[in-house]
């Protein structure tokens, strides 16, 4: 492992999970929202890579980090399959964030936590909802085997 000189950034090494700020990304647009959080298309400022940022919903949590998010992170860190989206890293916002209208989003004393994923322009549900979309038998077998893992 290469070590940077004192006072220098080590850009050759992957950062430790949770050590970077969401400020390393430019949010381009919100692409989804569900029970567990909002999802944004974003661009990593340094590399220009397009990613998906999933903001973990913390507003209903009284006693720590949501167990559902812990499970999701744990499973995705272990899965390495072509048909499963890759969880790249976890990033944080250091303090309160503002929504699109300038209002403080959530608890004004807490920061937010984001899961950074590879970007995909569609998901399996979106594909299956398309009118006239028919999966081939090999595709169905492949998706079924992947879901059973």
C-alpha cells in the first residue's frame, strides 16, 4: 500500500468507507424515492464518474443506525455478481443539509449517510413493467439463480 507524504492526499488508494464527504459528488437529479431513502444520480467531482447516491432515511430512528440499512450494506459488501449492483462506498455529510427549497432537511444537528452505487439507468422492476417486454428463458434462469444466492 502506497503512503502519501505528510500533508499530501493519497489519491492512488481507495478511501476507507465513510471517510469521504458527500461533497465529493454533485447531485444531478433525484431518480427515486422509497421507504428507506432517496436515490440521486450524481457525478463524482474528481473523476466525473456517474453514480447513484442512496440517502439513508434516518428521521424515524431514535436509537442509532437503521437495522435495514446495516443488513443491506452487509449483504451488498459480500455479493460479487454481474447481476447485482455494486456498492462502491459509504459517504457522509458533516452536518445539516438543505433540501431543494433551502429548508434544513431532517434533524438540524445530524449529518446524513449515503450509499454510493454503480449507476444503472434501469432496474429489473422497471424493465419488467415496460409494455411488450418479454424476458427470454435464459434471462429468467439467470435472474432466478441470482435472486437465490
